[in-house]
C-alpha cells in the first residue's frame, strides 16, 4: 500500500494524566487507508502546504482500526517534537499525516496460540488489530500487557470492544475462556512483565509479537531466543 499525505484536523484531545495524550484526527480529504498495526508520520509545521518537501515529522502507531473514519494515536511527552505537539496542538488544529508505514501483522505468522506482549503505549498497534474483524482469524490468542500503574491502563474500552467483537463472531468453539484471557501487569504491584514465565507458558511453536520501548523489545527478544524460541517466531514493532 503506497503512502499518501492527508491534510487532517485534530477533533479531540484526551490528557488522562500528565505527559500522556491521545489525539484523534479526521481527514479533510479522502478516507484514510491502512492495515491494522501500521504507523504514520505526523508533521505539525504550520507553513507546510502538502506539495513541498516533507517537513520534520515523527512516527506514531495507529491505535484505531481501518474501519474507523478517524485515526487515534497516543503519545508520551519525552522529546522536543512531542513537547512541541503538547504546546501547539489544540482541537481544530490542522496537521499533515503521511501513511501507511510498516507491516507488523502482514509478516508471515501462525494465527493459533499467538502471543501478544506490550508495555505501556506499546499496546496501541495491537489495539488496531484487536478491534478489527481480522482478529477473529486468531485462535486462542494470549495477551500480556504491562503498565506502570493501574491508572496508566487507559485502554480498557478498546479491550472490551475486542471481547465483544469475538463474542459476536463465529470464532471456532474450541477457543476457551482461558484462551481469550488478557493478563495485566502493574509494575507498582506485580513487577514488570514476566517474559521468562510467558515463554515457559507458551513454548517454542507460538509466534510472539512484542511492542514497547526499544530497550524492552531488545531484552525480551534476547530472552525468548535464549529460551529456544526460533528467531523467525518473534515479530516486533521497533521502528523507533
């Protein structure tokens, strides 16, 4: 799928706690086109007109799914570009989005007993899949999500949509309640995600998707390889 530029408007901003923002955009032209799990570039230069050289931009995973009219992203303020976003963007602000990029879920993988591991805002590309009808192709998925605290888990409504979508679908009956379970880890209570335990529970035949901070992805990938998981069974969202 070729990348396209979309002049867009910020239609909502949610700031659940300091330094974290969820932005929602609507296209001011054609409908957005992308696959679950892909990411975009956002340019906030007010002088850019869409035809000159693409300006300074930043990548963000899309947490909305391709059936939705709008696109949502969640970001943490932790660098110059995101500080500028925090300062400059308001409801009604116009920006340029360039998308889609990435092939996270288009990579070859098995869709039975698939393991999804995410830390913090790293869950966002997974939500793009979890709330899309294509997630019904996955049999007995296992989902492990880690957050600093319970307050940092701001994605429950999307996880509820995922469960409702699967309950209303024709997912094969061999999928059990346990198979649909989501295991949540809160660092202040439970510690960090137990990657060794996850590997022991799921074995070497499953595909493992990992998304989160680069250091987490690297460490988890090394642990899985050390536990005998084939390199080709580990798929990551590490475009940063």
